[in-house]
C-alpha cells in the first residue's frame, strides 16, 4: 500500500519507467484478484452529518490523488462521475467479465438488441452521455450519407 501511496503522491516524479509501469499494472491485477469475488463490500449510507463529512474528507480519492468528491445534487452528468450503479448492473458486469468476446461483434449485437427494445431502426451503445451527444451530432451532420 505504501508503494501505491508513493506512486500517486503529489511529490512523486511524473516520469514512470516501463518497468515500474508494468510492475504497477501487475500489482494492481493481483490486488484485484484477491478481492472477494470481485464484489464491492455492501455499504450503508449514514444520515449522520458528521459521518458524512468524515467520509467525504477521508476516502480513496482524497488519500491517493487529493481529489475532493462532490455532493451529487445534479442530474447524471458524465463529467461528475455519472451515477452509482445498481447491484444488478454490477452483478451483470461481474458475470460478463468472466468471458472474452470480440468487441466489434458485441457492439453490433448490443446495438441490435437495444434497437429492438426501443423499437428503433438502429442503436449504438456508447461509453457515456457525451459520447452519445457526439454520435448524435455526427448522425445529424451526415444524414443519409
């Protein structure tokens, strides 16, 4: 853990050798493999204001990167971290992570399924709200071309 803290500290040099990068990647993979079935621990949210402030001031983002979390008092905005995922979504991600598939084939199949569900001519799954906006703008600009 000290190695990771040093790696992300404000005083660490920004030059990272290939050997250190690969070592860090392997270490990260090993740490994630040691988790409990890849699931995040169940967490309850307290209504106590002091506990909320304590959690906001001392979390993984502030300890390792110095980034302060924000209060989610807005719509789902990609720039601000999107939204928390329901347990069903995380479970589906864990199950999907057990297999390797061709990403192009997956993108096409997911788009076809989504188009069927929403009764559209075509659909494409994007990685976030902004990506969807860019894709929509590109579709408007190209039309039937």
